[in-house]
């Protein structure tokens, strides 16, 4: 009985503390202007997730001297934002719809709705082939195809703009913006959100689906991510009795103006569920395997069975080809055969993507390592189909033109050899100014600059010798 009495005392004490804290939150909330309340409410999920203030525009007023605020750590580590200027650029890009998951969602939705395929699987696979989609876009395409009717015309706008508002509030805590400046920047996003959704619950569930969209494309456990965000969303969405309305902070039942809601479905917490089709689930599992996000032996077996069945899709064909390249014990001929087998999947690509160019870069390097210049000849023209700014491509050009120079020199076509060597040198220097993606071992081009300069000198010497022979003849 004594133990039971102690438990009851602790429970009562906890309730009293909660009521006191809630009362303080309510007091702070009531001191906010209408715009400030929307600013805080719409950014609540991320603030709660990071244990920051829900009821003050500056989410982190008290920061120990000499310490970075939690807000600044988030901005730097998660968003790579290091200054007021960085934030202003990002905010403008979101405002102009240049950035954001909702932008990707809308593009995929438009692309899917252009197809004449009757099934979701057929539509996604058709686009995955024509656009040479990477795995994460295939996964996202299934999500869009399966969820677009539920999410309505605004898709994942809640997710994008809710995070923009969080960035602005964090930027107040860092000292980059005053509260007034941040609120002024926030107003267009606030106005859009409160007028396209019906209520807090409708907005919050749309926001939660953005969290799923993010998780599935990175191989993360989307159910765990969904639960986490819903816990944050629902924390203060509690029904309050009449007698407690002046003591307990709650945004339960908050209605939005919804002037632009149109005929979109109004979502409730019951709708906050994602049940991917079997095909979509297999692609999500693939992302899990690729990113090594805690997959099991059973997952690995499913993955090994699934991917070969999709070898007509470039992403799957690419994965099957490169699986051998990380094992030094695999004979180069076997690797070359794997890449040759993958080529048909890329022949039907209509809109080359980065994946397309990455495949042919690796294809060309494997051909070079197999001393198969004819296959390099086949790969090089593929790069004319679009732009791909990476050091890896310039280094491939360098290797290719070097081999062409050697061949021309061997056949005593010295003028041609000089031009090829100069092109190789130019591409090498171009590569040094670009980001290297690590698609092959850079040891291949070690000492290339010195070797190319020597080649040019030698070929020019041979040209001079020929000229002298002609003059003395």
C-alpha cells in the first residue's frame, strides 16, 4: 500500500508539473500576435522534434555564452547553412519553387500523368526507362502514383514550407535575423499554407507524408519516421475541458481560413498511413539495401531475387554491373561482361540523366582496363547526349584522347597525335577544376600531365625530323 501511495503521489506531482508548464506555455502563446502564432504553429513539428520552444518566435532564447545554439548546429549540420546570406538564398529558391521535395513530387506527378499506361507499375517502369531514373526517384514515383489522389493538388507543400518556417525561426536563435525580419520573410509561406489546408490536422498529416517521402528515398524505416513526426504533431493536439481552457496549452481543433483549399481531401490522423504496393515495397527494400539501413538476411534474399527481374530498367542494370567492381578478386573480363549485359537497358533511354552518364563513364573505364579501345569508341559518343559536369567525365576523355594520340603516333600520324595529346591535356586540366565523384581509381591518371607533355614534345620532334628530311631531299 505504501508503494501504491508513492506511485500516486508521483503521478499527481507529474500532472501538477505538466499543468504548470502548460499554463506557462499558454500564457506565452497568448502574448503572441496572430501572425506570430501561425509562425510558431506551422513550424511546430520540427521544433518539438528538437525540443525547442513551441510558443515563442525565437525558439531558443537562452544560449550559454561561448556555445553554439542547437538551432545553429541544425542549420549547419543538416542544411549546410552558415550565414544570413545562405538562408536568404535558400528561402528565395523555395519561394520561386526551385527547391524542395514538393517540387520533385509535382514534377513526378506531371510526368506520371503524361503516360498512357493503365497500371502504376507499367507507368513507373516506362518512365524509369525513358528518363533513366535513379533508384530514389523510382521509389518516389511509386509514392506519388499511389498517393496523389489522397494528397490532392498541393502534394507535399506542407512539408516544404513547414521546414522553411523552421529554418527562419532557427535563424532568429543564431542572431542572423531579428524576429521582425524573420516574420516578414515567413508571411508569404504562412499565407499560402493556411489558405490551402483546412485545419491543423489536415496540414499536419500532409506534413507527415512529406516525412515519409523523405524516408523512403533514403532507405530509412518510414514507419518509424512517421511515428516520430506524428508524436510531435499530436503532443499538444489534446482535447481540453471547459474548466481547463485557461490553464492548458492546446491547438486542438485549430481551423485554417482555407480560402484556396478547393476540392482537395481533408486529411485526418486516420489517413496518416502509407501502405505501399508489393512492387513499391520491393523498390523501397532496394533503397534499404543500397544504403545499408539495417536490412536483414531475408531482405537481402528478396533483393537478390528482385533486381535481376528488373534488368531492363537502367537503375537495376547499373547496379548489377557495378556489384563486381568493388571486388579486386573478380576478373576484369567478368566485369566487362557484366557491363556489356547492362547496355541494352540504356539503349531505350530518351532523356539521359546523371545515372546514364555515370554508367557510360564506368563502361569506358572498364573497356580501357581491358585494353578494348573499340568499346571506348562506342561509349564516348554517348556523352554528347547531354551535359554532365564532373571531373570523372573529363578524365575519361583524357584517357581516351591519350590512347588515340598513342595510336596516331604509332601510325606516324604525328600532327594528329599532337592534337589528340593536346585535347587530352586540356580535358585533364578541366577535370582538376571539377568535383570528382569517385567513379574510378584516380591512380589511372597519375602522372598524366607529365606524360602528355612529353608525348607532345616527342611528336613535335618527329614532325620536325620529317620536315628536315623533306627540305634536304
